[in-house]
């Protein structure tokens, strides 16, 4: 903690708990003392006006990873290479006749493996399986390893993992900005290897380095094309209702302006990822949902009159400054209360 005094102060002030702080220390452990102090300064500055959700472990790790990438890009590549060389499979025997099989390898490989097992498990659940998703994922993984038929096959699109890459990084002009969906930032050199690997099953998404967003798409018919649905999932990543974290790949693609009643277009600007429950909620009496496509905000008003607003962040961090939405100018104490903006990490 001596290397990151401001993080320690945040813990003492009750702004961050031990576990998230320990994850920050893990990510910054390979840095020099000087580099760690720089991350400490930039991190606390970034979080000083952020929403409380930003302090959650997965959001913190993503933010710290981006800072480490900027401060020590060469070191990140070197550490990634060393970690890859140390890949392994470990068995840990536990109690009650249960054990763990731990597979340690590159993050994009693990992400792709999990996405496929998860998609197969969800397919079996739809067929009426009584086993829980956790049980199904475990049983399917075991069947695949042992060469048995897991009882489900899914198309590649149903188990898609996205790699977001700025065009300038893809062209080796820059070395930053690459993000693996569900994981966070990875070195540019590693991202280019994935992008050019013919065996890679990841979906590569080139993004505008200025805005951080993928390319716009659109169609005039009611049902979006597969490409357009994919673009929505890439952009939104999660259900756009402020308090919901359901992954976009398990959400409906919902028209913001109604297609039949209001003649809303089937386009990237008029579609949003919403889980089935919140898709139906917009037509429930007493609930209203408003979307601002310019700033990517979604505001929900409950039957009791409370408002909750969430803002969709860019897929990647913009490399050029953008004009902030007026509602973004707030202090840390505003987060979580009705009428305030809750950022998505």
C-alpha cells in the first residue's frame, strides 16, 4: 500500500473495500514504484467524480488495466508473453469427493471456451433441462474434454466473443486501446496476433479511434439483420436499463421508437439491447423509458415517480475529447440516487 497512498486513503475513507483494492495491487504489482505512484494518482483522479459502480472490482481492474497499458505498454506485452509461456492445467483435490480442474492460458481462449460452453448450456435449458446453468456448464465441459456428446450444438454466432480494436492499432500506428469483451484491455501486439490468426474464433470489431465506437449500420425492415444485431451487442455490451447487467448477447434487440406505432427505423441509432424482462417492462402501465441517442443515456421512471438514468460508454476509450453531457458533471456523492447518471464500466 505504500506504493499507492491515495488508494490507501480511499480505503480509510470507506470509498473502497479491501478486495477491490487488492485487485488493483495485483494489476500494478509488476510496475516500478514510480509507475505505481503514477497509476495511483491518475486512478484516484479518475474515480473522484465517478459513480459508485465504478469502484466495483471488475470496473476497477478494467480502468487500472488501461492506465497500466498507457504507462508501461512494453512491459505489458513482455508480461503477457511470459504468462503465455507459463500456461498449464492444474488439479486441486477438495473435500466431499469434489475437485477442481484449473486451465490457465490466454484470456481470449478462455473467454471463447466459456462462451461456447455457456451457449450450449443455455440451449439445453431451453429444451427443458432441470439442471441449473452452473451444473450444465460443468457437465458440458466434462463431456467435451472426455469426447462425449454433450447433447447440444450451437452455431458460432451464439458463442461469440468480441475483440474491439481501434483502426490505428490494427495498422500498428498505436499500441493501445484494444479490449477483449468481458475481460478488459489487452496489449496491441497481442490483439493484432488474434486479429490475424486464421484459427481464432473471436469476432474482430474495428472501431473509430476518435470516438471509440464501431461503424454504424442500419436497415429499414422490422427485424434487424444478423450483422445489425451483432453491432448492437458489440456497442451496448449489456442490457441498457440502468440497473441491469445481463450480457447483450442474451438480450432482445428492442426498437426505442416503436416500429409499427411510431414508424421507428430499424437502425443502429434506434435499437438497444434489453433483456426480455425489461423489453416487456416498457409496455407495463406506470413505467416509462426514454432514450437519448446523442449521449447514449437511458432514463427509466418507475410507477412511484423515481427516475434512474444510465449512460452507455464508448466501446473503447475515445482518443479525442468529447463534450460531456450536462448531467455528467456531478460529484461522487451523487451516484446511485434517483435522477443521477450511473456510468457503466
